[in-house]
C-alpha cells in the first residue's frame, strides 16, 4: 500500500469545519442578515413576498473559508460576485436563502453562539423578529406587510 495520502483524504483535511467561535467572528466582521420586501401588483392580485438572506462575502482569494463555512453549517450556496470598479477585488458570496435552512440551522446557530458586535447582534435580533412574523404569515395582510 502506498504512503501517499489519497485525494479524498486531502479534500477532507482541507474542508475541516470551522469552530463556532470562528464562525461568530467571521459573521461579526463580514456577514449580514438581510430582509427584502417585494410587492408585485398584477391586474388581478397583489403578491407580497418577504425574502430573508444570511450571507458572508469575501475576496475570491479567501474563498476556502466560505467553502468551510458551508461545510460547517451544512447549507447555503457559494457564488461569484464580479467587481468592475478599479481597486476592488472579485468576491465570492456565501448565502442562505432557503427559509427552512434559516429557521432550522442559521437562527438556532446564532442563538446558541451569540454574536459579539452590538450592531450585528441587533441586526440578527431584527432578522429573528421578521422571521417570526413571516412564520405566522403576518406579511400577507397590508398592515402586517408594513409591519415587516
């Protein structure tokens, strides 16, 4: 048998999960909790949509961290984000848009592992409040949508 490490073993080593403390520090510095509210008015109906997104953007050169973050959390996608402005680098975006993943993975993770930055913790708290309103389908009424 060869002493060479197989490619699969190398990949496992490269994709070691991140510690909870590292994830918290990363999100405190580079992460975001975003909510968008969209009203689509058709001739026959009005559609109200709320989209919750958790994400972290990093320079392309640091993309391995996003791969490890995705591995650690077990959800989300990584996509390229091209930058055309001078003196700016191309980035990679890690985002979780699936509401079930946000509700069952992202929110519980940050409830167990508290963000340290006051502003980020405040953004997360608002994100959780809106997720709760979304869960109760409050956004489907005019009054509820404006509350969100």
